[in-house]
DNA sequence: TAGATTGTTAATCGATTAACAATC
DNA sequence: TAGATTGTTAATCGATTAACAATC
C-alpha cells in the first residue's frame, strides 16, 4: 500500500467514507461516482478523488467506484484487517458503557481483556471479556501482543496507568480521561475523546447562531 | 463581542486553550505569553495571537496575557456564561455514564432533565436530575427554554427522537448515536461524538507507525 | 462509438507562520 | 528607559477546487 504522508484532514474523513459506504451497501447500492458521494457527504467530487488518490487508484473511468471494493480498500487503509488487540483499563461507568454498547469488532479491533482494581469485578466476565486485576497488567502485556489501551480510569489514576502501559509496549492509548496525555517526548499515539471539548464547541455554535439572530432582529426593528 | 466569521479550526482550539488556562490557574500561574502558551500546547505564538485576535485584544504588550482574564474571555466566547439548559434523551448505558461522570456545569450547561421510556426509571432522580417520561418531552420543551438535547437513544430510535426535538425548538443536538443526523435542509446544530471514527483514526495511526517501522527494518536489513 | 467519470496537474483559496511597528 | 511582547500586516505554506487528458 502507498504510504505517503497523508494530512490529518484526509485521515479524519476516512471513517466517514467508510460509514457512508456501509450505508450504501446496506441499501443495495453497489456503484457510486465521486460526484454522488460528494453530494451525500457534503464534499466536492474533487476532494474525494484527491483523498483516495493518496492511497491508490480505486475507481474506474466512466464507471465510478465499486461500493464493496472501495469499502474494503478503506477498511484496509484504516488497519481494520490487522486484528489489533485492545485492553480496557477501568471498568467504571464509561468503561462499562463501552464494553456494553460499543462494537470494537466493527472497527476490526478485538477487546481481549479489561482491568480494574475493584475486587468484586476481578475474575468476572462481561460479554465474553474477562475482567482481570490491574496488578496483572504487566504480565498480561508481556504475554499478549496488545496494540491499544482504552483508558477509562478516573483522572487521578490516569498518569500512573499511562506510565505502566507505555513502559510495557502499548502502541496507542484511546483516552477517555479528561487529562491531556500527549507528552512531547513520548512516542505513544494518543487519541483523545474529550467530551467537554465537543460540548463547548457545540455551545459556541449555539451562541454564534443566537448572536446572529439577535443582530438580525435588532436590524429589523430599526 | 466581535462576531466575525471564525474558522472551524480556531473554534476547535478554543476548548484546548480553556483547559490549559484552567491548569495554569490551578498551578498558581497568573501570567503567560503567547510564546510560552505555544510551547505548552504545541502551537506557534503567531497562531495563538491570530486566534485570539478573532475575538478581541486580550493581551498587553510587553506583559503577555493575564491567565484568569483570558480564561474568562474564552469561556464567554464559548458561551459558557449563558446558562444553556440541556435535556438528556435515553438513560441507557452511555446516557447514564454521562449523568454520572460528566460535569455539564463545568461547561456552563445545566442538565435540567432526562427522558426515557423505561417505566422503572420514570419518576426517579439521578444526581438531582429528574428522569421523566419521553411522552412528556413536548410539554416539557414548551414550558422550558432548552437549547441542547443530548441524544443517547439506541440507533433505531434516533431519527424519530430527532424529529420530535427539532419540531419543538431544540437548537442543537449533542449526538452520541452512531447515526449521521446532519440533514442538508435542517437548521439544527449537530455535534457528533462518533466513537468509531475516533478509534478508526487511532487504528490508522498505529498502522502507519507499524508500516514505517517495517519499512525501516527492511531497509536496515539490506 | 459516445458519454461518463476517473486520476492528476494547475489554479485558487484559506490557514499558518513570519515580521515588525506599536506600546506597555 | 530598555526589554518584552502584543496585535496586525505581509509572506508562505498547504489544502481544496477546477480543469482536462486519459480511458473505461
């Protein structure tokens, strides 16, 4: 596969392409042009073709793209076919919700185990995923090739947990704590899920809208 | 307040500024330059000054920025001082986790009520937030000025729920379902929290890293 | 074949960075 | 005052859009 340096913007669009292609496939559509795809995603056909061209030539002139084929290509680009293993750290509210609701396998990731310090949880299973003692994490990581840690511990435990995980060969942390983990020196990949950032952006857009509206009203009133 | 058209990139950086300023304040630092702030956030001083200049003049030559003052300005830009009310729809796993763990008030948002269809939940309270019957949502929205709906229902209920909310004057939806709600015609503001998009990006970065490493090893081997 | 649509090169647009006069 | 640092204008860089030859 081509691996030129691809911009962050392109990478963030890939999962959206994937979701749209899945939807098209569900609806029995097996062919689509960049024009039509652009319409449905609010992007220009040019941009879509540029995006894909970072990774190869997936279309056919005069025809467009085969939905199933393109879907598989993008899935592969995203690494969904690599069978990455993940461990979940901290089976509290958010951790439990992820185990219950979120389909790791839909992303091609295998949730292999969860870890907690709570005695009543240790040794149990949830949806087929064993919950183990946090004490055993180092052993576990030595014996299993785990790429991703899903960090769901309370704020106070975040730094220590990250240290342990990093020292034991974890490649990436999917960070659900509100702590900024990204250290300049660390080679670990961190993907933050900052709920508050998301809500604050929303709040901004609402405010912007209301101010616009207020401005218009004022103008009309004159 | 200035309300020129501000780019999305700038808006997405505002919550990060806020978090950093909160952290500085906690550490008793009450003055910072764009240079130092840039260092800590991995941004250039120029970018930071450009970003702030979209909204006003918050600094002072030769001194820098007052941390507390700047913090309040950004909070205000984000609309945190407007007391927006929110309702949460669907007290399942993720809904419950949000009510339990997430501090709406830290974002200046008041979670006024939650709604569900489950009999055993209706009429109860969780952390001071009443859980009401979904049937009563229209009434509730007519009698309360609610800006934001936090959508935590199962996929199958998402579209219907959105329709009801939109028709009853909700300004914005904070969307935790995996459904793409953004309709081209609808004037409603939608902020998506797509866990899978986030994990897939992470998966991409891990794959990229591994391919790079594999490439280097191959080269070294020659 | 003619029409459609790709992949890619060139043009445009917007965002980031650099530079610097203003000034605390 | 001299040094520091802002806000802003200009320069650069990168991403998006447009155009078009290639070709299915």
